[in-house]
C-alpha cells in the first residue's frame, strides 16, 4: 500500500499556492514576523504547521508605512533633512 507523505517544509512559492498569497506578500509577512520560518542551508522555508495556522487564523493586513506630515504638508523626514526641524 502506497502512503502519501505530507511535506513538512514549504518554499515561498509552494506556501503561496497553498494559501493564495503572492511570494512577495509572504516575504513581507515574514519580515514583519507574522510567519515563522525555518532556515535549511541557504533556504528559508515555511513549516507545514504555519501553513495550517495561517489557513485557520489568517494574516494581519499589510499596511503601508505612513509618515507624519507637518502643518505645511511636508513630511517629517523632509523637514528634518532640510534642517527646519531639530
């Protein structure tokens, strides 16, 4: 009798297909520590337990980095670089 062995670790591409996420979205979630990974040599893989957890719980939305703006509409970084804000 032939048994099917479930894969224990998944590449970003495989995980993306299983979860219906793009590879880049998964990488951003990993960078924000929303997804646990395992390093195997030079590969970063996603454990099957994480795939199951994400399929049940989902992932938080990825939000863009928003910079605060000053009253005149310039963002804080440009004001600091110009020397107007110390």
